[in-house]
């Protein structure tokens, strides 16, 4: 396994080569690594979004969800 210092040096060199327009994206990624609860809070911000969704549509969506996932899985595996 690579020693921590060597790995940090390699990463530092790679960071210096990243184009300026990608630095903010990299920083956001690092922030998520440092604090994974930030991502959870982003997801939780959607809670209740479908409260006003028609019950029949919600039930249909839920009932067909497993079948759609299976179809999607076959396309990926296959």
C-alpha cells in the first residue's frame, strides 16, 4: 500500500493540473468527503415534495417500481 505522504504528494500534483473551471467541482466533492451529512441534508430537503401527489398516481408508481427496476437491471446486466 502507498504510504500516506506519497499519496498526498501524488494527489497534490494532480490537483495542480486540474483546469480552473473544475476546481469548484473538486472542492464540493472534497467537502462531501469531509462531511457526508451535508449530502444527507441535501436529500432530506426533498422530503414531503410529493405530499400533494394524487394517491392513485402514487400507488401506481409504487406498484410498478419493482418491475421497472428489474427491467432496468436486465438492460445493465445484459
